[in-house]
C-alpha cells in the first residue's frame, strides 16, 4: 500500500481522552455558572426579533468563523424549518473589510459596519477569547453610540471588553481553543431555544 502510513496504532489514545476531559470540565463549569445568564440571552434575542430588529455578529480568526456560523443558523435554520430570522455577520465582505482596514485601520473594520447598519434595538454579539482586540473594543463603542445592545462571549477574565458591553458571558477558561468551542456551544444553545419558541409561535 502506498501513501501516508497509518500511525494510529503507535499513538496513545489517552492523549485524546485527556483533551475531551479538559473540554468536558470547562463545559460543566459553564453549565453551573452560566445557564441562568444564557437563558436571559434567549429572552433578549427573542425580544430583539419581536421588536423587528436584527442580530449582528463579529470576531477575529476562529471567532470570525463562529460569527459567520451563528448568523447563518438564524437566517437559514439550526434544526427546525421556520421563518428566516434577521442576522448579519460583519466578517464576510472582503471588499468592505479590506477597504476599511486600508483607509481607517484594522481596528475600524467592525465599528464602521455597526455605525452603518446598527439602529437602536439591534443586538450585537462580539466573540473574543482575550477581550482585548482593538477592533472589537471599537465595535462595542460604536454600538453604544448607535443604541445597539451588546453581548460579548469572552474568556480569560473578559479583558477590557467586559466593561464596554451590556452583557458579558465569560467562559471559565484561559485556553483559547476551549473558549471558542464553548462560545459556539453557547451560541447553539441560544439559537436552539430561540428557534423552538419561534416555531411554536408559527404553529
């Protein structure tokens, strides 16, 4: 047989198990510490939609991928077929992002969009493991100026961003990968519960 040799037989499965156990430990801490806060955010999202407003999402790197992922779940669907819900990822327009970065600096790539699209009553989700990314801090300030409500999904204590948003959800971990994994899980929980309520209202 040609190609890359199979190495799995030489590797210790205990290393993979340890990764799962560390992630499970953080997930259980989130369950115990954040369930009430996440439930409040479900109500906040439902209220945003009921008032005819939209969600916006932003983040950098892996958090940008989470932002796009979650915005898509609302517009298309998570698990159930229901009406599309208005959500926008601020991470996807390469022409806009590169123009804003070139003309005003990278820290303005999200703030510029929040100022353009955000209206009072909209809801902005900011995804950050550090809480200190300059472009997210600028986006939070732009949201406040526009009357947009803000939610930050954070870790590592929350950083500077926790003081600039209306709702700070801080995953109890200093590991960026685990924080992003749990941020996505929290986003899925919110979307799932919102979707169930929207579907019931349609019935």
